[in-house]
C-alpha cells in the first residue's frame, strides 16, 4: 500500500487543507494552445449576421454536415425515437428506472449493427462484447485503467489527439511513449518506428502494455493502411501487448473501401491469444454528430476486459433515456444506410473544397481520406523551424485571421508547421469566409515579399 | 547440505558461530551452510550462497512461468465487498488461471524468445475488480435479474430489497404536462456542452437541494459540478482529495458502494471505524480519533472522513452536535469531510431534522468551508436511477476546478440535462414531489417496522433514506460472519428476498441486514413479511443461535 510516509506536521490549526497531486497537476492539458484557442473563440465567436468578424472555430472536430438528416428522422419520422412518447408514461418509467451497467440490450444490438454497417459487413460485432461509456474519452481512459498499471506505458503514434494526454494519463498514472511518424511516408506507422519506441521505453525501464492508434487518424484525417495494421498486430503479438484501435471516425471515411478496421483483420483469426489483445473504441459523437449525447463504447475480444470494463463503467454510464432514444434510430436499416452514405459524400465534398481552396494559395495538405479535418502544412511560413515559430504563426492566424486552428506541436508532431483544420463544424458559407480570410492573408504576404 | 556435529550441539554454539543475531529460522539455514564453507569466510559465504540460490530460483521461475494477470497492488482489501465464503472466491481466481493457460499458438508470427506466456495480461486494478464480483452484493443482484418478482407475472420471484431504486414514485402521473416540456429540440441538445453541467440544470439542482433542507440553506449553482452518478461523484472527490496510498476514515456500517467508488481506481484506501449497536451505531469521536492515530502510526496519511447523512445503511440523521464535532475533528487534523447527502430529499420521519453539512459551515471561516464537500444524487430522490445525474457541491474552488475537468470522463448527456431542467425547474412541482415521496416512504416504513416487530425482529430507527437496518442476530446459527452469510443465503434461496448482509457494509457485528424498502408499495409488505417468516421458522426449527 505504498511506502510509509513521513508524517507532515500539519496538525496545527488554521492550515489550508491540501488537495491531491491529481487535482493540482496540469495533466488535464487545458492550458495548451489546443484549448487556449477555444477560449479565444468563446470570447469572440463568429456569427454570420451578428458577428461576421468574429473568430471562426476550426479547432473543434464536430460534425454538423449531416445534422438535417438526424433532425428529420428524430423529430418527424418516428415516434419511437422521441424522448418518451413510446408507450406513454410507462415508457418513460422504464427509461428512468433502468440502471444496469450492461446497457439496454436493444441499444447494444443497434450499436453492433451500426458498427457492422460502417465496415460494410466485413466484420461482425457481438452485442455482448459491447460496453457502454459516457463518451470515447471515458472509453479510452477506462481501457487504460484496465490494461496498464501506474507508470506503465502505452505507445501512441504521433501526431495524436491532444486529449490523449489527459484521457490516458491524468488519473491512470500511465505514460505515453510516442511512436514518431513523419511526413516522409505520409506519417504512416513503420515497424522501425514501433521498435524504436518500444526500445526507448525499455531503456527507461518502463513497461509497455499496449499500442493505441486512431484509425482513421486524428489529426491526419487519413486511414491506416491494411498492411500497417497487420504489421502492428504482429508487433503486439511479438511483444505480448495490447492493441487499442480508436475508430471513432470510421463512419467518416469518404470512401468506404479505403477503410480497414482492425476488426476485419481479427475476424479471420481463430487464435484467441491473438484476438484477445485487440480492443476497439467507438463513439457516436463524430460520425453521427451527437457529441452532446456522450455515447461511447469499448468493444473487446477479451472476456476479462469486457467484464472489468462493464463493472468499471459504473462510473461513466450512458443514461437509459439516451440509449432508448438512439436504439430505434440506429437499428433502422434504411435510415442508417442512407445516413452513412450521404454523410461520407458531404464530408468528401467539404474536404475537397478546403483542400482546393488552400492549394490555390500555395498551401499543401496531407492527402487525406477521412475525418472532419485536414492536416495542413504551413512549414514554409515559419520564421524559425521550431515550436516557438509554429506557435508564433498560430497566434498570428488566431489574432489576425481570426481562425482557431490546432498547432501540430499540441499534437506532439515531430515536424513543425503542421496544423489541423476542422471543416465540418460550420456551414459551407462559413467555410468560404474562412478560405477568403486565408486568401487575403496570403495575398498580403505575397505583396510584402514582392516589395 | 551436510551438517557438522558441533553446530548442532547447542543453541549457544550456534549463536557463537556468528549468525549475526538473526531469527532462529535464519540460523537453521545459515549455520549448516557455514559448516560447508567452514573456516573460509564462512559467514559471508553462508549468507551469500542461500541468497544466490534464492535469486537464481526466482530468475528461473520468472523465465519459465506462464503469464498471469498482474497483481500490481495487492492490498489486503482486494475483496472489499466480499463477505462470501471461500468457494466462490476461488472460483473467480480459477477463471483467471484458466485464461492464463490458453494454448500458445505460433501461427505465422515470429515469436521472440521473451514471449514466455500466451495470454496478454491486464492491470492489477482490473484484476482486483474481477475478483470482487462474487460478493453477496453481486450474487443477490444477479438472482433478482434472473428471477424478478412481479405481483401478477411472477409472484414467486425474488424480491429486490438490496438496492436503492425508488421505483414507486410515479411522478410522471403527478402532472406530466407541467413537469415536462413537449419535444426537446434536437439542435439544442446534440452539440458539445460543458461536461460539468448546464447552468440551468445546476440552478434547478441547487433548488432541489435547498428544498431538501427545508430551505435553511441556499445552495449556489456555481459551486455545483454535475456528473453521471453518485459513484462517479465519490470517485472524483477521492481523486481530488487524496493521493494513491492515502486513506479516508469511514465510520461503519457504511455503503457497500464505497469499496468500489473510493478504492478501485484511485489507489486510496478506506479505514473502517466501527460503530456499535450498543451506541445505536452513532459515531464515537473517541473511536474516530483512535483510528486516525493508529493509521498515522502505521504511516498511512488520512486525507478525510466520509460520512453519509441520512446514514446508509441505518437511516439515521446526524445531529447538529455530531456535525459540529466532525467539523472540529477535521479542522484539528486538517483533513477533508465528504458528506454523502444523497438521501437528503427522502427524510420520512416527521420528527426528524435533516441538517446539511452546508448549513453547519455556513457561518464558519473559509479555511473550514473549504474542507467540506457534499454529494447529492438526483437519481435517489427523484426515482431517476436510469438518468444518472449526481452533483458535487464544494466550497473549495480548486476542488471545483479539478472536478469540472474530470467530468469530461463522466459527463451527463445533453438530452438528459434538458429533460431534467424542464422537469425540476418548477418549484411547485418539486415541493409537491418531495412531499409525496416522503409521505409514501413514511407509510411503507411504518408498515415494514410493524411487520418485522410481529416477527420479533427489531431495527434501528430510520429517519431518512430507503433503508431499514434490521437486527437478525437471533436467527443465525452462529454469531459469526459465517452465520450471517448462511442466514443471508436462506433469505435469498428460501425466502427469495435479496437483502444486503452487514458484512458488505463492513459492520463489525454480524447479524445485521440492510433492507431497502423504496421498491415496495404498502401492498408488498405483507408478502415480504411472509417470506421472512418462512425463513425465521426454518431457523427456529434448526435450533438457531438465540439471544446475545
């Protein structure tokens, strides 16, 4: 139970009572530029009519492009989907009273079928292996608690979602050891990079418990290649560690055939000792554009992990009302098929709009095929090829262009000058305005350079 | 290993051979070896060689043993809620080792020589969680799930008297039109909102909490952090107020949930401070003090005290004097107080006065207010367990700030928040609801106590909450934990009622049971009594232990 502590002489009166290390640490990461930009947006948010010169939020990966589809389904089409009008007050009662951490069976079945649909039927999901959590954030943290002890490490390829620093580390005491990826091969994970990361951890006497990837990647906006996934699984088997695949953007791949889920790879494997190290995280926040609903899942091929996750999910349960509401929607085959198809198409168009718009200004983006953002390269605009240089540029973009984008350094990118730009959380008109501001900025710059 | 005669001759000889004053066991190993290397650095080699053997053996075993789930932090309390007899415990352990012996397969993958075991391991924390699943708390719950009582559909089913759902308040029928607005607009509820709760909901919750104190306290909405359930609220506070390896003092009997909520993931321990039936299970400041100093002597740093008011499981209301004494205690030792007030709105004793810790610190200095943190749970008082909304109320801005950030990991969903806002914002509705709830609980409780008395069973006076703390010591076959579990088994399997045995609540005296009556209507009480009577008669006919 820990080493015997030296007892502080804190028994005297009038002492301010102390808090824990967790409470006072800054591992929550909310002081990073990633979150600082959000504050700037909160203080001066863009609004088409009321505040056209406000800050445009391009740092929040939210999907609003297909919201109308959801709205029309929930509000007009299906009474089952409404909040409690099914079976009248009795329906409500059932919702209110149900509190089992297993989750509503109908909802889990609906989630399983939705996840299958996204993968084009190339993988099967068993509803009994689905554990519900209040969001993917909670799912990632929960898995970390289950798979690793304090001071152990998870290997995570860079660049990665800034929230992982909090979700995987804050309360768990687990470390992140980065797998460095760079633009020479489009930031794909290589076996060499994996080995290097593993050795780095080993040299520092840190026990590696698993690899956590995001597929499609945040912030890259690109899927992980099938071969890379197979190599990754091999690596995990060799080192006898876990593989967590956060597939939260799986429904946002522009072209379904370009996405390979780790579930597909595992589908053809019979060896339990290989399968049971694989765990998938999913959420409805990104694909369905329902972040406020806080619905996340852990899907694991490991019975012990499922059992433990279920019990631990007591701390982060999804309300039964939410489950009930979404169950009917997700099991509506016609709706989900239409939604997934149209959503992909709209996202692809948005992506093309922004990438082409940037290209006209001489700005290149990583070739992406998924997600709600693009990975933009502004390295050529940096005064110095350093983190400070990058943050300087970020600040200029925030203050002058009034665009909140996310600097690559907050994603732990090993190269400077990359930025994540979200495009799905705004109307097409707003996107045009954002591109216009960039155009004006680049124009000014060109004029200055030509002088 | 040869032993030479001189070394076995007498004890004094052994000591003279210079074993260095170690224990006699150590002597028995070292001395014979010294005989082996007699005369040549005997003591040194005699110590080094067994050590070398020992480490070599460890190394050999480590290289060759199969992977097992780690037990990174084996604590004596790893089966906290387990009052179950050994067979069930070994069953779960059996499952784990079963997993560890799955056949290793080479498939097409090159296995490095380091791969000593087949199954990939999980963390120590997870291991503990898996082991604890066979306690009476979980076993009973499972039985109810498999065979739930229904008045018409399944009259012989198992009646749930274990957990605190308040299923009988049909507030939808109270006045649904007024209580709930029609059609929540999608666009208002789909996007990201602060994970710690909308200010409108916090305001509504603050109003509800004030109502529970009969408006003697006005709760400030900005001091509220909302999260998805009381379990999460307690865990968040545990993370904020204590470091891994520290402990909280908890007077017992206490809620069975603390073992999970406080300990599972935080690494914080609970030190139980027993209260006794002779004192009516009141907290003795003397005993609390003693526990504090004993912990200190052992090197364990106490960071706070966890109390619940109304008390779970006894239903007692803490008096103003109690609360002031606790505050003094906390002040003198510079620790926190977590006051679990989840049943504040369910005080059913007309003569009972619920005093919130918030009221007690209202007039105190800031430095003392900052050590008090209150937990409130809408699900308990509003019969909304499925909607999962609990509140942390604190006067400590740093705690609030950390808690707010932590709620990203356990937020309340937007549709739920909006639903609740419309439901509980009407003061008239809230007042009426709370009043009806109390009256109903009062009636059921009275019936229950009457019925139990007729069976010769006493319980402590419960003034608030959903529990009856029942004295069944007279029906055990032996005055021990084993006797208590036997009786619990009978209640579950013969009586087909699921109650919580006192050992799950860490009660130091066996024979007490927690009976939850919020699931019962007045009509159900006779059914429950019959079931209990059946068990009592079985006990009597088996010559149970009578009287203390």
